[in-house]
C-alpha cells in the first residue's frame, strides 16, 4: 500500500467539487493507493515528464510515484481541458 500526499491546491479543489465528483475521485485515489499497477485504473505516463495521469471521468489527476518509499504525491486535480497546461 502506498501513502498518498495531496498538495494544498488539490485539497482545496477537492473540497470545492460536488459530492458525486468528489466521491468518484476519492474512490479512485484510494484504489490507486492500494495498487497503482491495477489494470482497472486508466493511468498513463506523461511524455517528457516524471508524472503520471489518472483519468476519472472528465477530471485528470496528475501525480508522481515513488516506488522505493511507496509514496504517491498528487500534484494537480484539474478538468480534462486544463490538466496539461
């Protein structure tokens, strides 16, 4: 199991979401912490960067994964169109 760290901006954004989106995102983050290699998660490595993205509906979770320390650091939580800017 990986430890999950949320940046302040991610925490604020998560609090501002409606309950349906918030629940879906929290469930996916929990699933990510249990098994980041799960084939049920839609995860891709971002080209030219040390980050990965997790797709949750129209939302994108950008995160860094440290396999040695077993830490997942969530850097961004953005809608699909703004996630890669």
